[in-house]
């Protein structure tokens, strides 16, 4: 979610993760999969302006 909607200090947040719990291998490849549901909710709630982003995330998730 931080990546999807923009976290102003995302790089610092991600650097902090390993000190608490390391991210699983391949986590970056799974970002579109985790973004798909929130994007589909946004398509339903806010209209078609999120459709392209949702379709793109779905296509990327299917390539995992």
C-alpha cells in the first residue's frame, strides 16, 4: 500500500524492515499482486480512472 499510494520516505521505510523482520525473497515481484485488490476496490468506488492501473497490476501478477 505504501508503494501504491506513495510514501514520501519509502526508501527509508524499506531500509528499516530488515532490523525488525527481513522481507521474503522476491517481495518486489509480488508488489502488483498485493496491489491488485486495492486497485479493484478503487475502480469500483472512484471510477474508471484506476482501470488501467488495475489491469496492469493483474497482468504483472499473472507473470509471477
